[in-house]
C-alpha cells in the first residue's frame, strides 16, 4: 500500500512532439508521460501516428519540434544508441533480426566495443540464459533466427531489449502476429517485467487486450493526442469513439444462401525449393460466399494466395474454376478465368509506384483491344478508362496521370481494388485488403467485398485480424503449417476456438498423414 | 607425360602463388564490401589506381612499404567516394561502381601522363625482392614454391586469416556481417549502419588497391596502361565462387591462378595450333563458368545491393 | 543525416539538375587542368573551339556523337528494365565483326538494300551476344554485370585473333585491320570534305523510334514496369523473363549498331581501335539523359564535344586528353547525385 500512496515516479515524458512527412502531419504537438511500473497503452487507428511517435522516441526519426525526457534527462541525439543508453528498448512490429545469424549474435551485437579484438561468447550465453529464466523467455542461443517460430522471434526481440538493460519497453503491435494463447503468454511476461520495476508502452488497436493489461490509455487520431486517461475511467465505447471520431457505420453481413460451386481446390500440395508450402489442402468456394482464412502469419496463407493469384503451380491435386480444371497456373490465365486479385502488399505486388494511376489501372489488361492495337497503346482510351474508375471507386486526390506513389494508402488500395473488381470477377482473392488502412478506407473495402458477394461472387479473404475475419466471413478456415482446417461456421465459432486451431491443435493427425 | 611433370615443377607452383596474390587481395577486398551489403564495381579502377600510385611513389624515390601504404590510402579514398554515393545517398551500387571504375582509371591515366609527360617506354623501378623464409623455404617443392615469395604474397596469405578472424570472432566482424544481412537489425542496436558500411567499403577498397600495387612493385617493375586487364571483374566472380568466405576465396584464387599457370605453360610448349588469343580468353571464360556453376546455390548476403535509408517510412 | 522525399519536384529543378551537375564537374576538372600548368580559361576556350568552333569541328563532333547515341540508347533501354548491360563495348565489336564478315565481299547488294542488311546482321550479332548473359540471368540467376563485363574481354580477344589471323587484310601493309567494306555498304557522306556520314541520321531516327517504343507501346510499358517493380509486374501477369530477353535483344542490337556505323561509316574497315570506349561512355550518356531516349541525343553531343575538344585542347595546351575521360566519369556520378537530390532533400541534425 505504501507504494501506491507515494507520488508516482515519471520515467518518460514526451513534450510537444511534432513530425511532418511533406504535407502530412504525422504527429501534432503530442505530450504525455509514463509512470514507473505501469503500462501505457497507445491506441489509434492505422495511420494515426503511433508507430511514428515510437520511432521518434527510439531515435529512428528526427522530430521537427518537441523534446523527450527519460528519467529526467533529455534525449539529445536522434538515434537508437542514445535511446538504448537511457534505458529505452523497443520491440518493432516488423522484427529487426538477421535471419542467417544466431540468436546470440542478434542479441549481443552492439553490446561490446566495436574495436574489441574478441567476443566474450560464454559470458553472453550465461547472461541470456539468466534473463530467459527470469522472464520466462525460453530460446536456444545458438539457433539461427530463420529456424525460429514467430513467437520465438518475438522473445528474442524482447531479450535484446532486456540484455541492454532496458527500463522502459516499447512494444509495437506485439500481438498482431500471435495466437490468442501466445498473446496470453506475452502478457504474463509483461506482468513479470512490471513487477521488477520496468515500464511499458504498448501499442495496439485491439480494445480487448488493452483493457486487460493497461494502466493508462493515450489515444491518437490523425496525429493528434485526443485522449489520455487511466483505464479505470474508460469504457470500450468511449475509447472507440475517441479513436475513430464520429462513429462510422459499419456494413453488416446479410444472410445469403450459398449458390453453385465457383472454386474447388482438391488435395493441393505446393512446394518451393523442396519445402512444402501447402500440404494436401482442400477448399471449396460458392457463389454468395466469403471464406475467411485465419492463421498466424507464415502458415501457408501466402502460398494459398499465390496459388489463386497464379504465381504458384501445385505439384499435386487439382484446382477447378467454375467446373473447368486448371492446367496452367500464371497470373494472366487466372485473370482470364475471372479471378480478381488483391495482393497482400500494395507497395510490393499491388502497384508500380513510379507509374501513373492510369497505367496501374491497365496493368492486367493492356493486351485488351480497348487499350492496345498492334502493340501500340491507345492513350485516350486508357485515360478515359481511368477517369471512369476514379469516379466509380471514389479515388481521391488522383488524376489519371498522377503518380500512384503520391496517393495515400487508402486511395492506392482503391486503385488496386478497382483494377481487380472492375470486370466483375466471379472469384475474388483479397489478401489483407485492409492492412494499414484507416476505418473509413477499410469500411469502403468491406462494402465492395459485400457488394461483390451480393452480385454472386465468392471471396477468399485472408486476414490476420480475427475481428474483421469473423464479421465478414460466412465460413472460416484456419491454416497451420501449410494445412487447412475444416470450414467452420463464422456465426458459431469464437476467437478462442480459432486461437487453439491457429496454434496447431487438431492438426497433428493431418500432419502425420502428410509426412507418411 | 610432359603435362603431369609440370605439377612437380617448383617454378609452376611458385608462379601459381605469384599470380594468385593480386587476386587474393582483390577478392578479399570485394568480399569485405559485399559482406557489408555493398557491391563494389569500382574494383577494376581502384586496382589501376593502386598500381599506378605505388609505382609512382617508388619512382619518385619513396620506399616500397610506404608505397603499399600510399596505394591503400588511395584505395580507401575511392572507397569513401563509393560509400558517399552508394551508402549515404543510397544510389544504385551498379552505376556507382562503374562510375568509380571509370573515374579512378581516368584520373590515374591523366595523372600518369601529367607527371611523366612525353614518356613513351614506361620507366622501371626496383621492385620487392623475394624473401626466402629460413628453413621453411628448404622443404622440397612445396616449401621452395611457397616460402620463396614476395613479402606482399606473405601479407596476402596472412590477411586471409586476419579477415576470417575479424569477420567471425570480433564485434566489428559481427556488425559487418549483420549489416549485410539486415541493416535494420544493426540500427536498432544503436550502431550506425552508414559508418559500418563505409568502414567496410574503405578497408575493402584499400585491399584492392594493394592488389593492384603488387603488380607494379612486385611482379613487374613498371606501370602499363590496361595492365589490370579485367582482374577486378574476375575477383567479383571469385567472391561468388567462394560463397563469401575468406578461406574459400583463397582456394578460389589459387585454383584460378593454377589454371592460368597451366594455360601459360601449355601455350608455350604446344605448337601454334591454337592461337594465343584463345589462351588469353581462358581466365574470362573460366570466370563465367565459375559463375554459372556457383550461382544456383549462391547464398548472397541478404541486404546486398539494398540501400539503407535512415528515418524513411 | 537523413534523406527525405520531396513531395513535388519543380520543373526547373528537373531541367537544371544535369546542367548544374556537369558545371560542377567542369569546375572540379579545372583543378586538374591548372595542376597541369595550363591557363584554365584559355584551355576551356580551346576545348569549346575544338568541339564546336568550326564547320570541321562540328562535323567531327557529330561523327563522334553517332556511336555514342547508339551505345547511350543501348544503356538507356537496358537500365530502364534494370538489366545492367555493361557489355556495350563487346556488343559494339560484335556488330563490327558482323559487318566485316558480311560486308566485305561475302554478299553483294545494291546500296539501298546493303546498308539496311548490314545494320540487321550487326544488330543481330550484338543482340545475340547479350542474349547469353540475359538467359543466364533469367534461367540461372547469374549476375549480368559481371558476365557482360567479362564478355567484353572475350570478344576483344576474338577480334584481335581475327585481325592478326584469318581476317587480316593483306593490302594493309602488316597493320591488323580487316578488308574494306564494299562500296555499296558504305554509309553516304553528308558533308563534303568532312567525315560526317549518314550514320548520324540513322542514330537520331533510332533515338526517336526508341522513344516511341518506350512511351507509346506495350513493349515499352512492359520494360518500364519490369524495371520499376518486377514483383508488381509479375503479379499483373507481365511476362518478366520474356521482357528481359526482349530488352536484351534491343539493347545489344543498339550497341552493335554503333559498331556498324563505325566500320561502315567512319573507318570503312575494321581495326582494333574503332572504339575508344564508346560502350562505357554510353553508360554516362544514358545517365546524363536520365534514360530518356531523346535526351540521349543531347547527352551524346555533349560528350562527343568534350572528347573532340579535349583532343584539340591537348594539342594546344599540353593537357592530357584523358581529361575527357575524367569529365565523363565525373559527370556520370554527379548527374546521378543531382537527379536524386531533385527527389530527396538532405536533412542534417546531430
């Protein structure tokens, strides 16, 4: 009780941080503080500026204005070395590990003077093992990172920070890649840390887990701090409203009876370099149906997406589209068979950033006689086509000749959606279609998918956001180690059940039969 | 069997080791750069510069070992320039490297012409003399070939061990390897990615320049235009052949030099059935073949050719 | 220090960047000229007069620009697809060898057929030479930079063998040179008492054609897409390997055409010094032009002027003509930097 009565000790304070990227104000005069032994949850939609703010604290970005104090001392230089030396550690959303090096090498880099002529490997190993036991973060120091699971990689990231003596730990969307059960384990580790006097900043956009773990809540919206209060004074409704601003009306899934079979995958196995990506999977998709694919990232969702995109050829099994068995697997044939595809990463596979909007919009069908004859492009018809789609899909800030990389994420995704959906495909592949989008843009994507379902299309929706998956899908299939579970009725299944499947429960029999 | 007798010949082995020396320097240098994630196509020009400045230093009355140092310093300066473009500015490593080769070569030729105007036959200097290591050089064949060499050759062999030790056993080596695999993993540990890469490119370029210097102040005694003659490009092939490992780089350079030595001997002993130009093509053809064989399983440093830009989204 | 992308690049910046870059290089090179003990201003005047000061000088500069336009186009097209063809020099010689093989008596055609025929066989030879590294790249992932560089040496040695051996012209008094190209195959002279030949017109026409191909056709769209973002191109169904192979054939063919203009136009027979590094200078030409085929014409004229001017400056001022190579290489690097700075700004803070 004594500790609670004394004045809370401030370990980190952020004062008036502003950061601009060109005309975009990512952080607008943000101030808050973190108390010792507490968890501050930083909430906000995608693009609200959470990661930018943390990257400023950790020294990746230079703030345009404002200052940061850690344990009463100002962080002067904008680089991670400064942050680390003041006791700040950060676990990035995208792991910052070198795959071909060992756990030990990844943890100890930077802990010894660069000009030293030897490395004290034995001492490092002992220290890692001690920390691992203390915080329940079991890893084998000599394993190469590429052989670790996602959960283990995250443990290495946390160990990296603890090894450097971090007193303040920043966790950027740590649960995004974990099963619900793994997330619970992470929370147990965090509790250990708090008990030992560490303080935590926890970035998330999931309200449930925030309510469970946080002491204080700070909400960002469009780069501004819009709320900062103890969790005891908050309710889910209040936080949600603060995050989104005025409530956005979310589209509801209306009941529809599934129609004829559009897509049938039967016993498909696919490999890459002798490594099985898909193991004997079967899946069928019907008209008026959305099938959601759940799973911890890296369990074969990418390969399933590549299969439907025409980038992977199965070594076994068959894929039937509207009754026709596919023999050739390449993107052009898939498009010709009426598969509309929204790729996972719009910057990598979705769009050619240096191309204009109109060029990106015809990238899949420039061979069509509307757009080219005898090899010559029909510029006026390409521009007209773009104008039509810009209006139809409400693509803002774009003229046909605007370079697509200058568009916001949501508008870029609309261009890709327009390209995939304009010819009314019967089968739609949507791989993480709302990743990184704000609620408005995400809602637009959901509406478009529902519209397609209503007109009779079937959708394969791959998402790591279970809430999204359950609200959009008619059926949910869980992937684990390249295998698919039986389809589950989305109305009957709970997140907990999905979590168990995602961590591999019930797959052992299937896996054994594949190995045999 | 004249062909097989060649392998018992001390002169053959001595020549192999001599010819391997500049390749060892060049390959090690390129290997260091690539381990840090930077392809250094400046190698051909940097070797040219090293060859000229070392020779010029001695020609102007300087001492041989200082000449090696001067060559290394010039190599490092071009390495710094390479790094300014490819590391700090994040420009295409391909085009930067070709640009550095063109610039280094042009500056070298221009300086040579300006410092020795009107010279037609290249003047000569007194190069390094071979140093016979006591006792070891008396071991038949192997010892006689290996331990009666230029001091720079010994240096090259020692550096193979030093580079391997530094890469695998020291914090700096760990940083270099990591920065070539994932620069972000280095950045988050508080180490400046730019500085590590720059250091690697500078040191690597210094090695290359010494490799060039070996030609003018150890094997030959004069500087000729075009004397590097593609050796730099061969070193780039050798790095891939060596899977980015110093030990294998030594092996590759030796193998390559042995083929070269065989080729020269066969060319001398055989009749004129095959024109000499075809013998001269062999090193380049071998390099291409080595690339074809090794490229399938080549495990490139993951961040090779990928620029790192701090603070960018 | 951090680099931040600019939201907008004003037009004046885009236009002036290469000009500023080249100016800086000329100022820096001035240091080298002064080191040689020559008066700076007079030297640059001599350089300019040597390049553009008389009808004869202009004609010589245009003669020199002709192969540079072609090798510059070769680099521009290949680099657009991120196919790093550094083998322009070898492809140029492949074209030159083909012209010598077919154009010195093997086949006789009237001029209006003979000249196009020589360009076609030359371009085919160059295209095939680059096809090999391109296939190694697409099939076996062998880096094309090293293979194209190494092939330059192989081709030059092969040419050396031919000119010292079976192809040596017995009428050339012991010099290693090929037989003269038949009169029907010689590119017509454009200006009396100069060496200016129709190769210039052909190369300018090719630049315009390549510009049209790159900006107005499917092939151009494919090449640009593959170069900018191969993953997105693949996802959209653009055949990557086919596009790279096609790019290689076009690029190799263009560089080989430079060999054709030199053998059938400038020299009228093959020697081992028909190219003082046109293949490599083509890379600088392409970069200065920002990979724009029409810009290549201007950039080639600039570098041709530098080389010709440097030759006459070296005669007048005792400054080695290698200064031209320094300026070329310096421009290549400085233009890259300048173009990047039109897209990024540098921010310093400790």
